[in-house]
C-alpha cells in the first residue's frame, strides 16, 4: 500500500494517511525515538511519503504500549533492535494535525543491529546517523526542536 501511496504527491499521501487514521480513531497517539550511535550521532529517516528528515517513529497500534511502539518503529524503519526499554523524555500535543494527536518522545540508549540495519524499504527511502553539528538539509522543524531539547536537557514546550 505504501508503494502505491508513494506514487502520489507527498501532500496527498500525508493527508490520506492522516484521514484514514482519523476514521479508525479520532484520537491519535504516536512515538518518535532518539537513537544515538557510539559517536553520539543521531538516527534520522527519510520517508517515501513525506519530504525531509525525521526521527524514526509512528503510530501506537491497538493493544500496544508506547515503549513497545517505539521499539517496533525503530526495528521497522532502521533495523535496530532495542536491548532495553526506551526512556520516555516528554509527551507533546501535535496541534497541527487535528488538535488530538499526541506524541511521546523516547530515547533508546542500548540497541543492536539486525539484518535490515539502515536498509531502505517501502516506507523508508534512507536512514542514517548524523552528527548534531552536521544534520542534513530538510530536517523537519519539530525534529530540530526535539534534538535541541534533548541536547540541552531542557524540554521547553509541550507542543510538537
């Protein structure tokens, strides 16, 4: 399905995904995960249906906890297996989407590579680790803010 959606303009695909989610559940809950490598570079992903670079993450499925979703998303998007539960850093309201979208930000400290480590798939065109002083062009505004908060240890906003 994502392959088919990737043929549409990104704005259409984003809107279709958001609307389909709202039909299922008018309240949405998602996660984003900060993953660092041994050199303190941060993992970012580039989606097939969104422009720019983002922290890995996605929606929390029915019957799934937020930490479980965080682990599943980094596995699906980057081939990273969590060795310990991720640590919750903050919860945000993403008012831009519906005013009912909440995002939990996690930090995954201990992880290992799987056979799909950083390999592209139908959802993820590219994934890689970047130094905080050499982040890629097209970094989403929210991702930049979250990384700044993480580095400073001060979470200044509760809005995504």
